[in-house]
C-alpha cells in the first residue's frame, strides 16, 4: 500500500506541474476586468452581495461628508455587544444561550422565554443511542473540525425530516445542532486523545440545566470540575464569536449553500469546512504558535526594543513560520479597534492572575501596542491596524487548559448560532440561487485528434 501511495505521489507531482503551467492567470487581467478578488474592492471593503438584520459591524463614520476610520462597534440585532455583555456581567448570568435566542428570533427573551429556550437546548443535548460508539469512537481523527463535520453529516441519517426546509423544521434542526456541537466536539477530542495519544477515555454525560460553557468544561475534564471565572470567560468567548455579519467566509458559505435549497446538515458541514481554514477560524492557533515562538526567542519580555526587533524580523519573514505576518493584528473590517478584543482584554487579565500567567499577559499587551507601529514602518496602512479577537482567544483557551485541537471547534460551537440565524434569514428571503460571475480569459482552441497531439 505504501509503495502504491509513493508511486502515485510521484505521478501526481509530475501532473501538478501541468496544473501550475496551465493554471496561472496573468495578474494584470484582474485589474483589466475590474475583478473584485475576494469579493472586495481595492480598499479592502467587501462588495455588497446581500442584506441582513442579524448583526452590524461598524468600523467607519462620516465626518464632513467623508468616511473615516473609527473605533469598532459590533451590534447583535441592533444591540451593542458591549451593552449586552455588560448586562450579563451585571446580573451574573451566563449569556451565550440568551445571545443565541436574540440572534435567532430578533428580540431579547423574557426570563420565562429564556428558561423555556434553555430547557429545549437541555433536551436536545442527548445524542442518538450508540452514536458515540458507532460514529465517534470508531473513526477518531486528529482534526476535530473534520470529526465535527462528519458527525453533522451522519446526523442526517438519524433525521426522518432531514430534507424538509420549512422554517419550523430548520429551526428544530438548528436548535439540535446548537445543543449538540459542544458534545460532538468534546467527544471527538476524547476519542482522539484516547486512541491516538493513549490517554484514558473520558465520556461524561452533559448536564441539562448547565450552560454551554459549563458543559464544555464538564465534558472535557476528567473530574468535571471548573471555577466560576473559567466558565464565565469561556461563556464570554462564545458570546463574542457567535456572529459577525453575513460576509465572513463561513457565514457567506451558509448563505451560498442554503440558497441552493439543500438540507441543513449539508449547509452546516460546508460552513465547518470554511471555518476550519487558518485564514478564518484557525487564526488563533497561529497566534498561539507565534506567541510561543516569541517567548522562546525573546530573552527579556519587558524589553520593548528587544520585542520590537523580533517583531521586525517576523514581519520580514526571517523567523517563526517565515510568512511575514504578525498574527492576531488587523482585521478585514475593523480599523482602529476590534470591540471583541477590547471586551476580552480585561477578563484575560483576571484569568491570568488566577492562573499565574501575568507576565505572558503583559507581553501580549506590549505586542498589541507596538505591532501596529512595526507594521506601519514596512507597509502602507490604509485603515489602521489593531489587535483582533484571535489575538487573545488562543491565550484564554490555553489558560483554560483547552487542547489546541479544540480551539477551532470552540469557535464553531459559538458560530453555529449565527449560521443558524443566517440560514433561516436566507430561506425566508430567498429568491435566487447565489451565483456570481467568473469571466473566462482563456483562448478558444480547435480540437486536436489523438494521433496529431
């Protein structure tokens, strides 16, 4: 088998040369035909392709008739995310479930409505009989996003109304997936950790009357225990990553695939495939790797000039992964600040005190402050550069003891709420299948008979 794979690989390497030779398009043609690469204008602003009422991202404001960068703001169904989080903190309650309710139904729930919603999620947290044994434990994978996608697609087979795209049925499917994502993700990791790493197999049952954040920590840890601060901060992470407009890659995927009329499970699996990418949901893993590299190679974490020199080398592609990037800095939409990172920061500080990692937190603050200056030395900055939510989320997950394999699934556990809201919005307002245009720039050619080639 290995010889066959090796031989096949050599043949594919040769064939790939043909792909490279005949697949390259002249970069000037993109300018000639005014192609919006990445569905963005030259200034980086996304091309308008749809309308939504689910969330709003504000990064600019009008001053004397001119659009200028401003401090970032994020709204869920018209409510400022900072005010929502402030309300959860003031009342000392978990907020992700309330956030999911708001995104799905367009209004804040009453106590009675929220209690009923939580009961529904609690009821839906149970997997079909033998699902764990037959699906999760029998095919463990080192990539939890693939495991999660496979589990989602398999749930199709357990649903008697899998292809029903009526709003009540899609809502039911969405609520089940919101409830099951933490279970599927953590169980997938436990299977991998047991079969691949040789550690004990831990399968706890979820607790119906506990929040999503509490259940994640309970399912993951051998003793099922966690501190109040740990659960609160994980809940905050879920709130901040639950939704971010219709144009981000995975949510746009939700709209595109939903517009074809396919089933919920296929739509969510496609969105998971998008989120898995290192340019999207996997970004915080890159930040963690970068920070570990900095901590290893910078002797004095408090020496601003030493840190600055190393960041310059990183930007020049001389160190870390040689990509010439400072990960966690900058965002496709935000300019002066990412409100999610701003909210996260104070809680990260509290957790760093509890975990005895204040020095690392202060190093993060230093990098956040000087990285935009270092980037500005080398590159033209059009709209400002600031720390995004990924800059801090990976550090938080590390302090919570979450394995790296679960970093992106945690993002998915949060974002399934936003995806579900957007899928329902797409189905309610759908008219046409989403189909942008691609212009062919290749020459037409006459057919050549085999003997003449």
